[in-house]
C-alpha cells in the first residue's frame, strides 16, 4: 500500500536552513503531484507548496514564497522541501501528501499523507 | 485567493447523533471541495473529494454535498471513533487552502 515517510526535521536556529525529505513507496510516485502542508502547534492545516508530477510546475503560498523550494527526484521516489531564512513562526509539523491529479488546478485531492516531521525554530 | 469559512469551529454531540459541518467559499469553486479527518496526533485522512465522492474505504455514514460556494459535510450517526477535527479544502484554484477546522467531541 502507499506509504510516505518524511525526514529531516529537528531544532534549528532562526535564520538557518533545513531540508526535508519525503520518501514514497507503494504507488506510482512519478504520476502524482506532491504537496507540503504544515501544522503549527495547536493550529489548523496550512497548505505550503505543490509540485507537478514531472517537476515542471511549482506553486507556493505567499508566506513561504522566496524562502522555501519544493523539488522532487522521480528516480528516487523522493520529494524535498528546502527551507531557508527560517523564522520562529515556521515551527510546525510538516506533512508531505500525494495528489493523483495531473493538473495543479482545478481538481485535486491529497489522498496519501506521511506521518509528519516536526520542525522547531528556536534560539 | 479563495477564502474558506468553516463552521462551527467546535461541536459536541452524542453517539448516534446526526452531525453537520458547513464550509463556505469566498467565490464559486464548482464542486472542487474536499473533506479531511484528523485524529489527535495523526496525519489527516481524505474522506470526501469533489464535494460528494466518498474516498475508497471510508464508511458510508460520511457524506458531502454542495456546489458553488456552499458545502455541507454530514455524519449520519456519530460513532466514538469519529472524534477528530474535520477540515474542508478548496481545490478550484491555487493556493488550495483549508478551512480553519471543526473539532468534534462526544457529549
């Protein structure tokens, strides 16, 4: 069955960088758009970024545009999120999620989710 | 950007009750509306996509309806295992924002 496993989270100082990875198995990774979603402690879900199945299209929410970069390596079935200039408000659990739609919009849904990796930004 | 307004923010109900959550979009999103369930400490789970399509394996007591700007999510007979926070998500245009969530508790 489909499985997503995030890694790379941890404690980092403000202004530093961190790269998250999401390893996929059990489904055709190269046919799925992939998303990053985060959840700050005690808060709701915040959608962050999406990358198309072939990596040719990417889109970010305004709060991370210019600081976060989504990428993928279909040969390794792995999704990445490079985060720089981290802020205390970036503290959250970060989830990767798979979406079977080929188009970035309209019409998609996050059918596969990882268990999340926590990121704490603190001095 | 399309804004999603979900209500109520919290809800207390008894086992066997019918539970309804609403989600309103700031503009017409056709039927591009998904519903997710998140249990404490767990990842979200897709329950309904495209407003009314039940995801494979999800119990039939969960239903969704609506189109345009107004959507409804219903649990026909609340079960103890349904305790969770529920989120709507629009996917008509980017960014595919989530509603603020509805925390469902057992009375």
